[in-house]
C-alpha cells in the first residue's frame, strides 16, 4: 500500500512540475509576443514622426510656392489647408477600411504566428 502512495506522490510531483513548466512557457511566449508588438509599435511611431516632419516641411514649401504663384501667401496656405481637409474627410469616411482593418490584421498576424514560421 505504501508503494502505491509513493507512486501517487511521485505522479503528483511530476504533474506539478509539468504544470509549472507549461505556465512558464506560456509566460515566456506572452512576453515574446508583447515585446514584438511593442517593438513594432515603437518603430512604426518613429517612422510616423519622421514622415510627419517631412509632410510638414513639404507642405510649407508647397504653400510658399503656391502663394508666390498666386500673388498672395495666404492663398497658398489656404489651398494646402483645403487639400488636407479634403484628404482628412476621405480618410475619415474610409477609416474602417484604411486604418482599422490593416491594424487589426497586423496585430493578429503578430500575435498568432507560430515559432516554426519565424
């Protein structure tokens, strides 16, 4: 009878070890996925900031050129502002297709990739 209890205790110890190992594996996998998502997010944010500065300076240049061409600086800036307003309205109307779906697909792809694919 003592052999049965000893074997049962050994089995319980093995099960505990297996469960602890699985929990650690899930924690490491979650940390790996979260770090990958965060690194992509930070890299995307940095690229966005650089692109934003490019757009800002290009907009000022185009505004000055248009203003000089039209004879009034304010008219050049008004034309560029109107263009941005038009682009903003188009993006707002198509925000689901242009913004939400690509972000959702990128997150799903990042979170559910297998280690074999990496």
